[in-house]
């Protein structure tokens, strides 16, 4: 059991979780500031908060978690596009997964928690093996 835990709880996974918490804080904090303090529309505030959170997640994941090796504008734009596509894909999974789970007898908050855990795990693997996969990794 200890070997499995050590294999799962790598530095990369721990950093991913830490910056995931910060990403959530960016999302919630910017929504609160825009909606409650500036009195902007909740949909506009949410849209901007999501964009800020995705940008924050991209930068921290790129530099501090997965240590991107992308060079040049084209490679960096491709990487960013892959990251955004991955997040859009998991956003759909979260939305439709929520729709399905909310119809079960399970409490809504438990349903939301379950689908969020699935999305976080998927985001990790999409980032690691799709968005931030370097050309050197592809040769291995």
C-alpha cells in the first residue's frame, strides 16, 4: 500500500493539487470581486472568472507542474490550444455528468463532488499526456 501511495503522490501530483486549489481561489475570488463588489452581471462575472482561472492554471501547470519544453511561438500556441481544448472537453463532461448524477437519489453536493474529482483527474492526465507532452516525450 505504501508503494502505491508513493507512486501516486509524486511531486508533480502534489504541485498539481496545490495549484488546483489556487486556481479555484482565482475563480471564486475574481467572481466575487466582479459580481459582489463591482456589481457586474453574474454570467459575465462567471465567464471572466473562468477565463482568469484557466489562464492561471495554464501558466502554473506549464511552468511549475509539468515544466513545459515548448519553444517558439507556434509550439507555445499549440500547447495552449491543447490545454484549452482539454479544459473545454472536461467542462462538457462536468456539465453532462452533473446532469446525469443530479437525477440520482444521491445528494446534489455529493454528485457535484464526485464529478469534480473525476474532472480534476482527467485534467491532470490531459495536461500531462496531451497538452504538455513534449516532442522528446513523443520520441520515447
